[in-house]
């Protein structure tokens, strides 16, 4: 499988113009930031690995991308989660696709037992144990840098073409892995007098959590993105009418489908900071996740009916 450069598109939203890096279009099966994060495992040979093991939510984007990777590589894929029987009976979105790719879904409580027995730090990093590849929740590990470095290179080339000497970038964070390695690799660009500033917003917890994640991956603070606060506290995965509405507005005004978990919080944050964010050209990184929208849309429709 080859990942081609993803395109950049100019859009207008709420009468402001900016650019979108369409990483959702990287590849039909393997796209978004999870494709960048797992790129290292895609392109290198691991003759000893027979199985990949990870854990997280039952609708995780990382879970789906790992199922694609495992299928391509001929690895078994075991995924531990808090199992909701009702959801499992009628799987949709990421879960349905991952099960179709052969994922074995297991009860997280069994994993917890195993961890207590063996190693508390089992999932602190990506690692290979005998013939098993261990992947932390959300793919947060140092190996993710390899693919994100390529994303940074594509962005630098594009900025050079456009002759943008200064560029603001924005992407919403979960583990913060993508934002961090993007800032680091843009800052280390050999092109002098280019200034790239990455802005992000924490979606799964608060600023302090995200900062901790950054330090886990990179001790030099000079490479950390700038963290903005969301206009209000949103609980991750919870449904908010205003988030669905901004997602619908985005689709209507730009023609682009964004993800429903992270991007609406991202754009809410952009709107409250538009003035300074667009003082330089602004590039929003679309991190994919569209397979997960299927289950989110179903939940939104059940909760709010037609909006
Ligand atoms: C996983 C994901 C994120 C968060 O990425 P991190 O590297 O964990 O910060 C953001 N947006 C989408 C669509 C994702 O799938």
C-alpha cells in the first residue's frame, strides 16, 4: 500500500478563508492521522510478529485503522474494550468494519487481570513482546513520528510553493501525538526563516492532561504546540446539539465532511480565536475518522431527531 501526498484545499467558512489539509483522502481504507501514526508499522517488515494487541473504546478510530493494518500484514488483531452488548448486537461504523476485518473483540476486564499478573507498564509504549505487537490506546507512541514527519514534509513543500513564510496550523487533539510530532518536525525544518505555529485544543481531557502527554513524547518544550482552551467544557463522546450544528454548517458551507468527535470542538475553538489565528495563513489538518461518523450520526439522530 502506498500513501500519496494528501491535497490541500482552500475553503470559506463563516466568511473567513483558510486551507484544509485533506488527510481524510490519503487512502480509502487507511486514512487520517491514524494512517500517519501507524505508518512505521505499515512500511517496515516485522517477520516475528503474529498478533497485534490494543485496547480502547468500542468505536475508536484507532481500532478500525489497526484492523486494516493487521489484515494487510496478515496479523491477528486482539482488541480489549468495555463491551456494550447492545452495541455489539448491531455493530455499525468503526466496530462493524473492524469486526469484518477479523478483529477479535475481548473484555477489558480480562486484560486488566493479565496486566496485574505481568507488567503494569505493558501499554506505556508501542513494543514487541515475542510475537506480539503491543499498541497503547489511540496509538500514542514514539513510532508515530515516522509518518507524521512525512505529513510535516508535505506541509513544508506546500508552504514553499505558496511562498508562505509564516503559517498557523490547527488540529484538535486526543492523545496529542499528532499535534506534537507535527510541531516538532515543522520546527526542525531545514528551511530557515519559515515559521510554523501549531495550535491545538484538548478534546478528551483538559490542558494539563494534554501538556503531560506532550512531555511524555518530547521533553523539550520548545517543540510543544500551543494549547488553546475550548469555549466551554465538552465531555468527550457526549452529544451536544451545537457541535452537531457546526458540523452540519461545515458540510453545507465547505462541502467537506469532518469528523464528529474532534473537529466540531476544533472549529468551536477556532471561531473564538479567529482574529489571531488568521493573522497569518491558516491550515486546518483534517485527521480523517469518517468511518466513525456512522455511529455518531445514528446517536445524534436518536437524541435530537432531525435538526
Ligand atoms: C485520533 C483522532 C484525533 C486525535 O489524535 P491524537 O494524535 O491522539 O491527538 C483527532 N481527530 C481524529 C479524526 C482522530 O481520529
